[in-house]
């Protein structure tokens, strides 16, 4: 009935014939050249599994480009090194036992807390009572296989959002390391090359979960165990929550004990995140959401050096170009910290990148379009309150057709200034159509967007 993540199948991969298979961690690392990549469609699952594989590869290979370059050429990790390294920590990869993987072995053994439904690890499922349309309530949770439970556990430790707790000396739980940033990564033509591309520099004390002394439940009360959130191996396997999976007699998992996890001390920048500088808060990570699609965020992360993710920076020290750029993450509600609005996973080709100046022109055009939309709203509702005007602006979504047109152009033939100008004209025309009941506002949207398009292509504005 035991399940060890090193050998037992739980990581879904796609082989080069297009078949989906599940393998253990050792096979994924030792045979990475045999697989095209991860085969899960769930955005958070894919990102969490990639981070786990990178944490192990970080310790096996290291980030030195000179050590990675011949391996990248061969398309594989060093044979035998993964097993030699991980076998020393085999017991830490058991899903159960005294030192279970990404869990706290003695959590809940004193009987102070009732176990919760496994849905606590599955934010995409309804929580609490019966849902209105579909799903299961907490008193009748789904039964997870060991493989599915292991993936759910990994996603939860990576992406759990903070919120009220009021137990074990903790009033409010903190976010997991990747709860809010958009995560960017380079993708190779096989799994091994993807891992080699995304290895980043780390300090000597950067250690993954399995290399650290097991943390007892008592040490988690009141966030007493502080762990510096520095370095990729630590971040990618951080114990954000105290968890202990409870197996039923049939070998499935329906219940779980939960508690606070490690306290993230002295955090540094996430290697997978792109950062931008603000006057008030300093450097902050880019998040998913807003009008700009993830594909455009991925292009910006690749092409614009300021705040570039360490993963992409490291990939560019190894090769000048890589097949694809990926971005994944969850959308969170800025007004309600614990509320998750959705998940996204996007890929863009890396072989026909637009010049950086075109991307900068596209960003500037987006800002100008937003100003034009506001001018149109003021013209349509000159005496309305600011809140009413903001609601109208949100309903119009003026930049949605613009970004959509840009990504269509990139996918079909690439981005240039003409494509940016066409996207501006398209966005202006759609905005004018939505404002058809206010001819003056529609004229503002149509005429000023046309003038902006002429400016972008270098024509003299009328």
C-alpha cells in the first residue's frame, strides 16, 4: 500500500509519439530525453511539477552554463546522478510514514483538530455545502488515488492563498510562494532540455524540502519555524502549509489534516517571476489579469531585459533562442485576498520574436488607447459620477480587441508596426460600435484611434 514518488507513477508526461504516460520522479529526471514534456493541462499542476523537477535538477546539475551546455547539446541530464543523489533521501519521498513528502508526519496525531475534506487541497472544487450545479460537498469528498493526491498536495503547497485560520496560534495564513505571480519559463524540445534551460544561480544554503530536517507539528504553531525564502530549491519545495494526508482502507485519500507551515523569512525575488519597479513598493512581480493576455506578458518577459525572470535570463546564457516561452499562474481577486478567479497556461513561439522597439510601441499604443477610451466615456457620460464612469469603462473592455488582434498577428505572421496600427484601428472601431448610442463618444473613439494608428506607422496625423 506504500507509495514512493521516486518510483511509483504520478508525473504525467508526453512521449515523442504523443502518448501520455505517468512516471516516477527518477524516470522523469533520468529519462528526460525520452519525453517531449509534461502532459497535464491544469496550469497550476504543470507549473508545480516543473518547479519540483527543477528543484531536483538544481541540486544534480547546478546552474553553471559551462556544465549545462554539453548536457543541453546531448539533450539529457547526467546519467546516474539523479539516482545517486535522490536515493539518499528516499524516505522523504514516501507519501506516508514518519517523514512524508511535503507533509508533517505527526500533524493531527494528538487529536486536537478534526480532519478536513480533501477538497481543501482542490480549490477548483466546491468548498462547504452542496454546490448548486455539480461537484461534491465536504461531507462526501472525492476519493483521490495516491498519484492524484500527490499532485494535489504539490499544487496546494505551491499556490495556496492566504486567509483567516484562527488555530494553532495563527490568525491568518500566509500565501504560498507562487500564489500570485505569473510564472515564466523557457521550453525546450524535450523535458531534459526544458529543465536545463531554467536552472538559475543559487546560494550554497539553498536546499529543497527533502534535504531539511523534518519539522514537527509543534514547531509550526504560531509560525515559529522561520525558513529563509531564498533560492530556487527552497522556493520550489517550500512547506507553505502543515499537511498530513489520511489514507482510507481502500488506499484512497478523502481527508487531510491542515495547519500553518514555515514562516517565509527574508524572501528574495521568485526566479520564475518578472518584476517591475514602483515608487511606493519597490519591485513587484507581474501578475496575471487585466486586459493584456498571458501570451503578451510572455513576449515582454522574453524581450524586455528590465525585470526579466531569472529562468529566461539563465536560458539566454545557454542558447540564443529556445522553441517556446511558457507562462502559468492563477488569477486572484485584488479585493479579496483568498479568492481565486481562475488559472491560465499559455505558450508562445520563440522563433519569430518581434523587435523590442515594436513591443515597446505596442505597450505605448495600449496606454494611448486607454486614454482615448476614457475620453470617450467622459464624452458619453459627462455628468456621471466617477464610480459610474469607472463601471462603464470596465464594461467596455476597450483593450481586449487590441490585444487579441496583436496576438493573432504574432501567431500568423509576426508583429511589426503595421500590425500594431491595424490592432489600434480594430480596437477603435469596436469601441465606437459599442458607443453607437452616443455619436459624439463614438466619434472620439473612431477618430482619435485612427490618428494614433497613423502616428504608429509614421504617417502625418490628419
